[in-house]
């Protein structure tokens, strides 16, 4: 994921494949916590926590802005 020039690219191990294909995720703007320390989750070093809410079956629905916003802006 690209969080703009100040933060750069980061990886996440988010389990979001129930509702999203790789093609749908490329270029998608999402909300994430970027100031947690990295964690090793399986084979992936997860550097950010992507934010989402569960659907009725517990699968993740991503939280995302409904308009095009600049990469790396802060959530408040």
C-alpha cells in the first residue's frame, strides 16, 4: 500500500479476500493505522493495520473515504 511521500509504501497481512479481489484492491484508498510497530504474521511482516468492520459472517468490509483524497493524509 502506498501512503504517500512522507510514509511511503507499507505491507499488511489483512485478511480481506472474501469481499475484494486483487484487481479491486490495486489503487483502492483505504484507512489504516501506520504508527504501530511491525508484526510478523505468518510469512508476512505486517507494517500497518488496515481498518475495517465485520459483515454478518465476520468477513472484513474495508473502511475507505467516499471521495478521492491525497495519499497519506491523517484521519481525524
